[in-house]
């Protein structure tokens, strides 16, 4: 199959791509064919100060001239949406779940930096329950990679993984025992709509209580990356560190929904040792004893 190369010289518009991603009929994933080769690039990207202020205000993160470690993912969201909505992409957006992410920040990015952002479709792995597929994203400043991520999505279905699963598996995080409370905050009713206006992700499970119920949720749920950004920030505040302002790595597994108008409770191991360099934490939704998000922040 011929490679698809998408090129942008300004922030990619999301509305039309989101509509196509939600409504366009798909052929369905075929393990014998695999994923199409789709690449996207945004040249000369720069953070918008107003948008960044809205992001920080919404998530209770201090606004500085340095981009929060997860913000490049938000900037790349438009490109990702154009890739997911392309007619050759076999999976519908509503059939895919954002499962895991690894972010590596090699150097802090200033709000004044001009960047080139590149994303491409990666490999896939068959599991007993469905298929995992990858996106990779790189941020370059003057041809130097300063930030990169691996995003792993999952789609449930019978693709042959039960009989012949892939030998390669994606990363896991060690479970935490004997947890101690780190921070608790409320996720407001309007968080889904507010974060959607910032990120461009208007998936109805985040913006409508009634439509979210149609997809099997009790009500509308928070955007995972917005809640993760708050968790990273709260972990740093509680442990009095600034790991995410320098060379660092963030690993996350999205385990389940975090509902709007619920408390988000951040917990870490009661016997955690050197949290100045390594913070492993879980995030819980309301009274649910199972974590919604498991993540780690590591200084490199």
C-alpha cells in the first residue's frame, strides 16, 4: 500500500477530521494486511500562549514559559485526528480505546520555541481480546529530538490473537500495595466540554452524559490526558519536585473511566523511597477501589 503523507504548516483543523473519524464507515482491521503507513508532519509549530493559559487554568497547573510535559501531545492531537480519520485507516474512532502511553522528554520546551512535529502509524500486536496498535510522535527543534511518545490504542475483537497471539507485548507497570493518599480534587461537571475546547477532542463520551450512556458508561467521563496532567502536577507538588520540567519519562496505563462530578484521588506506595527521582502513582475515581489510571514519572 502506498504511504500516506500529511503535511501541515499551521495548526491542523480538527472539526472535519473528528466528524469523519466518528461517522465514516470503515473496512475493519485485517491482521493479514496490517495497518496502513500514515505519516503526518506539522512544520513550524509553536504553542499558542492563550491556549496554553486555558490549559493550565483548567487543570490547575502553574503557567510558566515552559510547556507542561504532556502539552506537546495536545498540540499533536489535530495531526493524530487527521491520521485516524483518513479513509485508509481501518478502525473507527469509537471502536478504539487509548490504552497506554510512554512519553520521553529529552529537553524542556519553551513557549517561544519553533517546533517540527512528526507522527506516524506504528506496528500492531494481536492479543486474546483484540488488537493493540501504535502511534509514534516526535517533536524536533532545529532537527534535535526534544520530546517523543509512543501511544498505544486497543480495539476489542476477534482478529486471531486468541489462537495465535503476538510474541511481543506492550509494557506494564508494577502494581502498588499499601497505598497512601497524595491528593484529592473534584472533577467538575463542565470538565469534558472545557477540555474538549482546548484539545479538540469532542468525542461524545466526554461531552454528553446521555451519549456516554449509549457507549456503556454510567455518564460522561473525563479526558484521560487531562486527568493525567493533573495527576503528574499533584504528584510533583506533594513530593516537592520539578522532575517534569527537565529530562524525564512518563508511563501511563489507562485502566478505566474517571467520571465527571466525581473526586479524583491520587495515591502512591506508602513505602515509596526516592520520590525525588521516581514517582509511581495510581488515580482513583470516586469510591471505586480499582484505579482508573496507573502511571509513573521518572527523572532521566
